[in-house]
């Protein structure tokens, strides 16, 4: 099977651009942390609410971990949907992508 390399390259570039446009903002339940990531799973913004100072280190670490994981899971889900729209193929779980 031969691939149409220029077309594949263009589709991959379009997918990368779409991944950059996907923005996910998650806020922790008590508003302690607000986190924005994109479809490339890059952290774009981190802000702490006033309640962050009241938490001990362990609690704050758990809030950061949970909020970060929720944001990345949503980014992966949206990226997978975008790939499915662009290709018509429902890809399985691909580690590091979705």
C-alpha cells in the first residue's frame, strides 16, 4: 500500500492546528485551582484561587493532580473526536495521544 505523502502531511498539519485550537479549562471543585490545556496536552494557564493558601501541601498537590488529570482526559477525548471527524476512523486508545 502506498501513501499519498503530501496529502497525509497536510492532514497531519491540519490535525495539529486543530489540536492547538482545542482549549479545555478545568476548575477544582472549591475553586482552588483553574487550569487550561490545549489538545496537544500543553498547559497554557494555571491560576490559584484564594482557597489555595488554606490547603496544606498534600491537599494542594492532590487538587493539582486531580484537576490536571481531568483536563488532560477531556483534551484527549476531544482530540479523539476531532480525529474521528477528520478521518472517519474510530481509533482505539493510543498511549500519549488519546
